[in-house]
């Protein structure tokens, strides 16, 4: 028997990293007795090591909480813990569509951050009712009044009745539970007897169960054994198991309108499920899918190569396994003259890239060389054809190219005003166009139109460093726009090194080229001969450095007692060279491929 | 009777005295600071070890004895005397046998010079290290520059042959400062000088300091190269050209003992951590004494102080001969290598290095050029046989 709509509350929590989202979720679970105290572990919902370490959520998680409210009624509260990062903006928007309200958690000692803004707007777009919650109220540095004001000024929502809590101590948690029941709406409508309309919120691979699909039932009823159909892919499955998360899996017989739960259906790969897809019954199903489905599209590309070329097959295995569980991650084999065999991989953003790279290195123990991240350029040829360029190495001959377009973003940065100048300089240096500058208390909110390619590499690192970590940053893709972009090659000892090719704006090519040549001069060890390092566009050299020849490398003392040890050192020296990548006669250390691209100023 | 390979270099004896009064921050040698040394027991053990090795290598001509350390000038004269006497009994001393002892340039030790001479020592090598007091302090030396000069004068009046060591490319040292100091050193030198660039070796106090970023002002590669080149220039003018990377002598006054190492001869090594090379029935062996003085003493007293005594494979042996041989002016005898691994010195690597100006062939000997010597580690790394 399904729960009546009036006693269901579905909600998500919107918060910046470290503002206490996971701790609050833990407290709600704990205080309602959903999980016994002895089974509690920190941050129940973030299951992956990387999620726990970085304090981020990558996959949507969910928990069903039973709560008897002050009105005496038993309610079912479904919390969907959404990914908080901009890379997963589409996933966030889908999760938001699956619930009716949000708790906006703001650290009362910090205030609103850029990431909170983006997610809260997504929640507003999804017509959410929003309950502001001020966390860390017990800390001496808490400024609830100022933060309330800031929420009203910056976000534009009512905050005078924000719930004051300390997720850490448990203070105010009962008030949060009451606010969920009294202030968030029940699911709007839904007929248990109508044709099934369920949204695929997320899916993941479980080694014991296969693919697990998280769904929100909009209309109709889903039962164990039902034959279902995915409307986007057209694939048909039989539901093997149906259940809810508390947060451990618990089987149920049916899921009705307004409910959130999971099913398994002998689906082999996560790839076969699309976030945002509409699920219906195979027979007597609906004809109208839910609006807003978008296939997820990678926007940042880079090459992943094994440091040890003999690890290639292991890398292929690792990438294939990860791809099974992550439909947004794309890959194809790539051969580089410099780096040998590897993969060109596409990601939703830089965080996604880092997460995948970390998982390959950690879970599969493969050391990787990551080449310069690149965005997708649209190359318009003179014959009218448009080519999507994922890899600067594949750039066609300029004489056949009419023009190039690059993706632009709208970036929102919140920063204490003492760092404003540095942030503006950084944005200007990255070819940014200022769109807006406003103040919210002592902090400035800067909105810039920036080329994505200037952001994908080290923008966030630079931003953190110039603002000592006090800035927060978020972005959305906006459009493709034409600009004077060229491919810059790097030649080491007169040999082009494809892995170091980048796309760059013509006006910045010389500066970038000079910076890269200088960096490489420091990164490449001296050899027994002098090595020219050049940056070139087409055939034209735009920057040049010369790495002078090794001048001194000799052991001062070497007598009878030193022979064995010193010889071992020379053998090590010889073996060390083998670990580097050889370009003609030049050995380039692997860290050079990434470090050369970092811009310091 | 056919010539054995070790005879290209001859045969010498190395004796290691592991004790010092204080450990220097740059030194990575096997040295220990102990209050009490039982000189009688040590003399007995060293002589017993000498006998053990002599039993394995009977009838050889002994070209040299070298007392190294540690600080061998802290040895009792009786110990030095007993070892020399036994060595000359067990082997056949060459007519011009060279017997060197390393000494600290201090008055207490200078007082013992006559005793060492009477025991048979005919050459001393003084660890002067610097002619500047402040640098000596930084290098952790216990002597002053004036004390060193005085000890040097005593040594010259007592021994036929005297050498001394200097360490350069020190913290904060300029090219001009080194020029002045080296000129000074050359004006006082007798016929032999060892000039070492300061090297920060793992396991030393300097290394730890450098790791913590506390060792500032060390010359960069270019300044170090300039200093090395200046050193060659000034020693050439003074008539004491380099005959090895860091060793300079008036022609004829080279260290015969050290040449055994560089020419790939055999040497008996006795004492804690002492290394030896001994060819037995045509097979070269590596020997290595126990590092800890206490352990070594116990082991030596019960039969053998060697922790390692094993044959060396041909690849390792050849690599070592190349590494050592290219350090000296004479270079490598190409016929000798042809006998060991035919065609080895006819490789692409050798040809490339000759073409690039790092090596040269002269009279069927392969030698490092002046440029090659400065980057000898890189040169040798390219020549080492693949495993």
C-alpha cells in the first residue's frame, strides 16, 4: 500500500562544500531512528572514498526517513542528496526535479558561496519551496543576522524564519524536521492508477546487484515483476527487485506516486540508463515523456597515458570498467608520437576529470600522464563543413579553415573585497568580459563572460591562490563564439611534441609561448648538448629558449671503497632516463607535460 | 705464465681505521667517534686479517699500503708499525713501495709524524680542506689554518712526499675567492694536491640540512664548472696538472696506491667497511668488511672481518673499470677490454661520444677529453653495459 501524497515530503539539501550538508543529513537519519546509533558512521551518504575525502557528492544518494510529526501523523521524508558541483549541473537539475523542496544550508560563520547560488537557482527553477537553514550557529564566529540579510539580498528569498541549527551538536534538528513537514509542500498530484511515469534520477553499478536505478514515481504504480520501458533508449526490462533506501536497501512491493525508490532489472551497464529518462510500463505505458531530458555531453577533453607503456592494457581495462558506471565519461584510443598508446577522454568538467584520474591511479594502481585539458572547438572549414575539434593535435591545416568558435561560460565569483582587484586581473588576463559587479556585505559578486578554455586548466587553482582560498566560483556554459584562435606547437630540439600542442588566442600566443618555453627550460634536465625549445604557430617561431648543455656532472671522490656504490648511482642515473619520455635525443620528465601549461602570473 | 687482468693495475693494501675525534658534516666515510679504543686488540685483529688475505694471495708484489679512515693519524704508532712489518713479510714489497697515511693537520698528530716515518710511512696526505678559518669551522674541522700550515711544515721536514686535500665550491665561495685560495695552496704545495668539489652526500649532516633547505649559497652548476675549469688552469700553470678528476701532481709524484684503483688492479682491504678486489684463480672477487667497528672486531677475532666476499660478474666488473679508468689521463687500455668483452669499446655509444667530443682514442687507449671529464657521470652512464 503506497503512502498517501499528503504524508510524503521529498526534498534535497543545497549547500556549499563544508557548510555541513552531509552532517545535517546524518543527524536527520540519526534523530529519526532510521539508523541505529551503533551503525552510524560519518557521512553516511557519501559512499565513495573520493567523495568523503573531497567532501563532495558525485552520485545522487537517497534516504527514506519515517517521522512522526508534532501533528501526530507519520510522514515519509525522502531526501535526495544531489551532487553539489558545477560539473554535474545537469544531474543536479534532474535530482531537483524529483523533489518539491530544498533545505538551503548556509554556514552562519561564512555566508553564501557561489556554488550555493548556482544550486539554489537550480532549485528555484525547479519550483522548489526553500527553507533556509543556518548551520554552525553554536560557533562564536556565527553571524546569523548578517547571513540572513545576505540570503535575502543575494538570493532574494525570505530568510527571517531561517532555522538555526548546529548539525554537529544536534541543536535545532527537531525544528528542521518540523519545517520539512510544515513548510515544504507534498507532491502535487499523482494517480496511482494512471499510466506509469517515473523519472530516472540516477543509476550506478553495484557489484552484487548489477545496475541500480533510482526513480521518482510521478504517476502510476511500479511493482516488482513489472515489464518496463526506458523511453529514450527504448530498452525493455523486467523489474527484479524494488525497494527504498533507509539508507540500506529495503525491499517494497510497490512504489506509488510521489515516492522515491530503486529497482534492479538485469541491466548490464550504467551506460544503458540515461539520467532524466522517463520510465513507463511496456504495455499501457504513457506516450508523453517528462520534459527536459538532455543527454550528458562531455565538455573537457584530455589524453590519459600510462607512465609505463606496458600498463596500456590495464589502463584500457580500468577505463572500460569506469565507463560502465559513468555514462557521462567518454573515451577513445589515442596514439601520440610522444606518449605512445593512451586514451582521449571526455569529461563533464575538471572535477570530473580529476575524480576519474584519481580513481584510475588509486583503484587500479596505474600511474598516468595527463595531457593538457582542452575544450571542444568548432572548426568551420572553407568548404562549409564544421569539425568538432577535441584535440589540438588534430587541428586541420589553417589554410583550409575559415574560422573557429570556442565555448564561453558565465562565471560567478564571490570574493571578500580585499581580493577583488586580484580576481578582476585574473579574469581580464583570461580574456574575460565583465558582466556584473555587485556587493553583498563585505563581499563582491563578480560575473564574467569567459572562454571555457581559459578556465579548464588552472583557473580555479589560481583563483584560490590569489584569494587565499576565500573566493568561491561557479560557472555555466553559455554559447559558442568566434575568436582568433590558433594552434601553438612546442618544438624541443627541433622536434614537435604533439602532447604539448595547445589552442590559444592569437593575442596571447606570444606570452603563452614564452611562458611555456621558459617553464620547459626549467623542467627538462640539462643534456650533454644544448637544446632549443621553441613555440611556433604554423611554421613561424614565436618564442625561443635555449637549454644550455650540461656542464658539470662528475663525482669528485672515487676511490676503491667508493667503486660499488658510485657505480650503482650511475646505473640509477641510466635507469632514470628510461623512465622519461624520449623525443629524438631529448628526455622529457612526465611532470613536464602538465607543469609546462600552468600559468603563474 | 699469462698475465692476469689485475696486473694492469698492480696490487696494494688498504687499511681502514674507523675512528675520528669528531664527525665532519660532509663526510660519508665509515667513521665513528669513540672514547676508548683498545689499541692492542685492534692491532692484533688488523694483523690477523692481513694474514688471512695474504694466505689467499701469496707471492704478490706489494706496490703500496694506504692507511685511510676515519683518522688513521690517531692510530698508535705500534699498530702502524706492526701492519707494515707484517705486510712486507707476507708479500714482496716493491723497491719503491709507497706507504701513505692520512693525517689531520694538527700539532698533536704532527708530534707523531717521526714515529710513523720510523714505522715505514713515506707519504702523508693531510686533510687541510681550507686555508680559511671560518670555512674550516663550517666544515666542522677541529684545526685552524695556521695550525694546518704548521703541521704541513712538520710533515715536509719528516716525509719525502706530502700531499694535502682542499674542499672547494663551498657555501658562498666566489670564483675570485677560490682563485686566491688555490694560488695560496699551490705556493705551499709540495708535489701533490687533491682538490675536491664539496659534494652533499646522502647520510651526512650536510645532506639533512640541505634537505631541510638550510644549506644556502652552494654554487650552481655553472659556477661549479667555472671553478673546476679555473682549477685546471691554475694547476697546469703551477706544473701540477690533473692526472685524475680531482688529483693533481708534479709528473711522477702521482699517488701510486690510488692509481691501483683507477687502473683496475687488485687491492686487499682490511678494517671495518674496507673494500677489496681480489682475483682468485682468474676470477675477481669483491670483499667488504663489516661496517660497525665493534662487529668487525668480533668477526675478525673469530676468523674473518669480511661481511662480503663474492665473485663479481663480468658486466659489473667492466662497468667499474670504465667508471674508474676514464677518471685518469691514461684512460682505458682498449685491448684489455677486448679480451674481457670483445667489441665492447667499439659500440655506437663510444663512437657517438667520440664524435661529440667527450671521448678520444689515443694510442689504442680510450680517454675522456677535458669536456668529457667534467660530465663524466653522464658519459659513463651511456657506456655502462646493459644488463
